[in-house]
């Protein structure tokens, strides 16, 4: 299987754990390059490794539990993952979302760009 597809798979698997597992959160951040950029589906942004770590810590603190299903595909200049998530927020409310992630990777297999679009 494509190495970058494997990274996307690991990203979603860790995302299901990171709300309650600091090691999983650290492993997610490690999937990203030092010069990465992120744009969330809520138009939140992060640039660089430190801001990426802060971004994910904030995101996973809002959620008590997450469960993702996804399908990842490689295209010429990017990778796409269609996903659905069900979750339990820390305030006890339930939610579900569907969307698409768009990834770019460097030569070392680290994510250099992630753009999230919520459908």
C-alpha cells in the first residue's frame, strides 16, 4: 500500500484515540512536517509544528470520544480522504459530520498541508 495512504490511515486511527490518549495526540503531531500548514473545516488555521500541536490539543479537548470511517485516494498532486465522524463532545452532546480532507506530503512522508472541508 502507498506510504502516504498508510499515514492517512494512521491519522484517522489515532484521531479516534487522541481525545483520551496523550500518546496518540503526540503521534498525530509527529505525522506532520515542521513547516506544515492546516486549515480546518471551521476555517481555523495552524502553521508550523508548535501551532499544529496546539491546534490538535484544542480540537481533541473539545471532544470526549470520536469514531471515524474514511476512504483515502491518491491523485496526481495530492491525496484525498472522504470521511464521516460521529462524536461525543465534552459537554455531552452528540454530533456527526461528513467531509473531505486534502493532503500534501514531503519527500520524507510527512504531511506538509492539510485542508479539511466539511460537507
